C-alpha cells in the first residue's frame, strides 16, 4: 500500500483529472477517430509519456511527482492517462479548419493542468519551468499529434 503513495500532497488532482479525462475519452462521441485510433494513440502517447518521465523526472531530476522515491498511483495516472486522454480528445476534434484554435486551447489546458499540479503541491519542479512546458505542448499539439494521426490513418 505504501508504494501507491496515496498520502502524497495533492494526489487527488492527477487521480481525479486522469480518471475523468479517461472516461470522457472512452465515452465521447467519436468524430475524427475510431476505436482503433484510440487504442493506438493510448499506447504510443503513453509510451512517450513514460520515456519523458524517465528522462526528465528520473535521469535529469528536473521534477518530482509526489514522493520522489516511489512511482505512486498519482504519477502512474499522470503519465498513463492524462497525456493519452488529452491526445485522444484532441485528435477526436481536430480538423483542418480548427487546428490552430485547438492547438491554443489544448496548450492552455495542458499548462493549466501542470499549474494545478504545482499549486496543490503534487508536482515539485527542480529546474523545470513553464518556459519549457508551453513550447513543448505547442509542438506536440501542432506537429507531433497531427503527424501521429497521419500515420495511424494510413492503411498501407
């Protein structure tokens, strides 16, 4: 039980946000993506999120989530459900006409989630800043996710 890090300060935020976004991603009306796309996106984005956690939080020690010595349930959800759910929701509504509006909206949403995790004390940066996060979110939503969608839509 102690390895779940249930008593970490602010643990409720990543757990509640992650579960709400995951449920929304599952039950939202599918417009621009199907179940196959959802499945592939969850796997790919989840993988990249865990690689990012390994690199930025563990190896470079730029940020801690909850107890820095354990990967608790909040950190697990922060990297498994939050980015994947946001990506699926983004891709579900992404069209050629609304791309830049969605890029801005989802960059703001991602920044607000990070700000909230800092505010409740769950995320403790050690050199990580919004000056890194905001351009990173912008590149992910404007370039990486549209490219990812091209790959998963290609059937050949």
